């Protein structure tokens, strides 16, 4: 495995990456746009702090009684 840091162009041109993206119906241009939006988003985005879905361990704990009484 290489220790070098790859650029996005290098990763998107990698044959294995292209095969996985093709299998998942991901277009390079769409992925690039998504990553650029994420990069340009302000770091203090309030949507991250107010997540509407609780962590998985909290959901599992709250549903434990339902699972045990089946």
C-alpha cells in the first residue's frame, strides 16, 4: 500500500474505484460536487448539533422490552 496522499482526481481515476462507483451507480461529477459542498459548508453548521435520530445504542435500549416480549 502506498504511503502517499492521493488527490481526488487520482482516486476518481483509479480503476478499482471506478468499478465500485459503477456498481453503485455513482457518477464522478456528482461525487465531486457532494465533496465540494461538504468542504465549503461552514464548520459550525447547526444541523450537525441537532441530529433528529438518536444513536443506535439508545434506540436498542429503548426497544429492548419490545424484543423480549415476543
